[in-house]
C-alpha cells in the first residue's frame, strides 16, 4: 500500500442496521456480506433492544474483513411518553445491566404486541397472534412484524399503508409503547462502555425547539452523538442536523437504518457522506488502514 493510498483512504461508515433478530429480514451473516458487497468498511449492527445477532455478525465480519461495531437501538420514552430511539455504539454486549434492561424492554414489546394483535383481531382478522409468534418467535417483536403480517394476508397494499391505516399513531391497531426513560437507556449504553447517539432525529416530527430540548436532556444523561445523515434525509435535513450537532457540540453519526433488501430507497452504505466541517463519532476510534 502506498502512502498516497493511505492518505486518500476514506472508509465508508454505516452505523445503523437491523437483522431478523429484530425487524430486519437478513441473518447477521447475510447483512455483513451485503455490507461488504456495498463497500462498507465499518458497519454497526443495531437491532432494536437486542444484541443476539452480534456473535454471528462478528464471525462473518472476521471472515470478510469488515469492521463490525457492536451496537443496539434502544427504545426509550421522553417528555410525556414520546418514543425516541437511542443507538448505542461500541457497547459491551456482555454487560449485565444492559442485558437485563434490554430483556425488560423485550417483555414490554411482547405485552404491547399482544394488545396490537387483539385490536387487529377485533377488526375481524383471525389468528394474528399465532401467526406473528410462528413467524418471529418472541424476539424484539415490533410493529414491522404486524405490518408484514397485514401485507402477507392482503389487508394492505404495502408496508407504508400498514402503518398509516393500522399501526401508526392514527391507525386502528395503534398501541403506544411504554419504554424506559431516556436517561436510563443512555446510562446503560455509557456504563457498558458505549457511545449513545440520537437515532434519526428528523423522523420524530419535532419543532427545532423541541429537538433542542431533547438534545439538552440527552446530553445531561451522558449522550454524545446525533445521527446527522441517513439514506432518505433531504439536503435541508442534512444541513440542519449538522448545524444542530455543531451548535450543541455533538459528534456526528451516519446510518442507513437498513432493514431489508426489498426497500429500494434504503441501502447499506449508500449516500451517507459527512460534511467536512463536522466532527464524526469515529474521530477517536482506533482505525485500521483497510
Ligand atoms: P416499534 O419499535 O415496534 O414501534 O416499531 C418501529 C419500527 O417500525 C421502526 O423501527 C421502523 O422499522 C418501522 N416503522 C415505523 N414507522 C414506519 C413507516 N411509516 N413505514 C415503514 N416502517 C415504519
Ligand atoms: Mn425498525
Ligand atoms: Mn429507529
Ligand atoms: Mn433502526
């Protein structure tokens, strides 16, 4: 490798992705292989409230020489039960407090999923719960599982419609989640040696003022990062999130939030470039030149 090559080497980071251990559709090995094919050098696997995919992902990452970041995406509640997702990067998955906390959230997910199933069944659709469990088991049950169920049985034309008509806030089968408080989720991440990042800040429909309040509470709790770039962010969103990160001295993270190859708008490692003037979350990571 020449020095010039090393100087020009710009690794591709994708620090937000899912497998079928939560609501993705690929196995951890398939996810890692796809990331490699798409040119990703540093991939974080961040399943919802679950870390069981990391061992398999690490094995494949070692084989194909990709840097796997151990991650998780924790569901938390903030300010009158609004759901926020916090990505943890470089966590220690063997940390007991983290694992106990995630297990509790998955129990809450099962309780909520049963209520969602009942609501759908009340609308005249049978065997919802049985089908969901047969398809997914009890691992990190999410609304996405219900969206796929509704699509599979022809009750909606696509996943978007499933959220709009059934599972979203105004949907027929909406059940709000009761997650742990924001500061607790951030603390689990920090105490396990990880960095906490606010996931997809542009997706919460918040005013700038509200977002700033979230950032302040998040920083008070020990959070350090903001996902300033995602596959589907507009140019405006990219620049306003970069400016938010700069103003509040947060490190910038980037992530596709990849779930499944079926989605034409989202791909691992695609369109995740970071502006020069902003400090990336990986600025002090130990980097390898490959
Ligand atoms: P849950 O954590 O169970 O509330 O489910 C949230 C997950 O549902 C997110 O992580 C997304 O993967 C998915 N999701 C939420 N809203 C939408 C939407 N409008 N279209 C497609 N997927 C969605
Ligand atoms: Mn998801
Ligand atoms: Mn999320
Ligand atoms: Mn996600």
